[in-house]
């Protein structure tokens, strides 16, 4: 069992199977948000400050920062946004980009130890991203996908995870600094998608013992009553071995599901986190 530590200037967050699940706020991301993308193009960062503050107020332990949208120069904009978010809130950051150059530029200005999202099992990704992670002393998310795409089989996803871990350790990155994303796919296009993800989580937890991350909301895409499906998947994944989750902390019931699962899994002594969440929810209702 490994602990993964990430830091801002003033806060340390530790991820581990024996600890409360870590919530990573997903909302600083222009995907599917036209106005957000336009604001990035105009370098109008007020919306980003608002999103950062709102997510932390709603319980995010870490914030994901992604500026990937057509027309944005990530190498210039990502470090600008990382600096702004770090100045606005105290929580650690997950720096999210497919560009090694943008990741390096952002890590250079970040005061702390970030989580880098992400590297894949593709040779090109392994060769270009891992040296950046090592150079800046970051932790890294490894996605269970490679040149062939995303396997629809737990054993094949596990094999990719093993490859990422082996290559990262060879590059001098400790296993405690590797977090595996077992990948959440939508059940609207494949009714076995969630089962594959959950089994992969179990296998990675059993064999590699790394921390495990999921972007949980993908599971319900294209279906009605998405909250019910997403919350159920979240609880099941936490039982399977999930230790941190990329999610919208403002989505109805998501935080309560995390706190309830932590309590039931013995990761909340005397129900302190559960009761704190209940009080906050009761005051807002």
C-alpha cells in the first residue's frame, strides 16, 4: 500500500487506501464549455478564479487545471492559469495537459508538488512525459491506454498499468508517485463498461498497490438521471480500491456519497468527516 503526497505552498494532501478519498475538482476545464474556452482565448481569468474558489468551498481537496481548447497556446496559457489558481486557493493542483512542453512550463512556475495528468502506455508519451515528471519532482497519473486505444479487458488494462509503472520506476519515479487511471467508459454504449473498469481497479489495487484515480462522471454519459448512476459507480469504485476521484464537487450528492463510503469502509474514525459533511449540507438546504 503506497501513499502519494502532493503539495501547494501551504497544504499537503496525502492519497492512500487507508485514508479518506481525495476529491479532485474537475471544473477548470474548457471541454464542452464554450464561454470558458472563449475566456481562455481572451485571457480573461475571472471565471477561473470563481471556479477555483467555488470548488474549494464545496470540498475539493485538489483542483485539476486544464486549458486545452482550440486556439489556446498551452505553453503560454497553462502556466499563467496555474499561477492564478495557486494564488487564489491554497489546495494542491493537478496539472492536466497532453503537451509535455506545457506541463514543463506549468511545473516550472508551480510552488509545490503537483500531480501531472497524464502519461499513457504509448511509447511517445512515456518517452516525453516521464522525464518532465522526474525533473520537477511531481507525481503522475498513468492512463490504461496505449497505441491500440483503450482495451475492453481488465487484464489488458492491467498490463498497460504495469508497463507504465515499470517505465516510471526505471526513470527514477517512485511507485508512491504513480497514480493509475483505470478509465471510466460509458455504459450507454457498452453495458459491460463499468464492470471492466471496476475489475481493473481491483486488479491494479491487488497487484500494483498504487493509488487509483477515475474521472467518474463518464460512466453515465448519454443517459437520464446521471447523478444516480454516477453516485452508484463512485461508491462501487471506492469499495474496489479507488483512492482519488476527479469529479464536480458541486454535483448533487457526490460529496455525501464519498463521505458515506469512507465511513462504511472504515476510513472515517468516529464518523467525523461524515458528520461534518452532514452539517454543511443541512445548513445549505
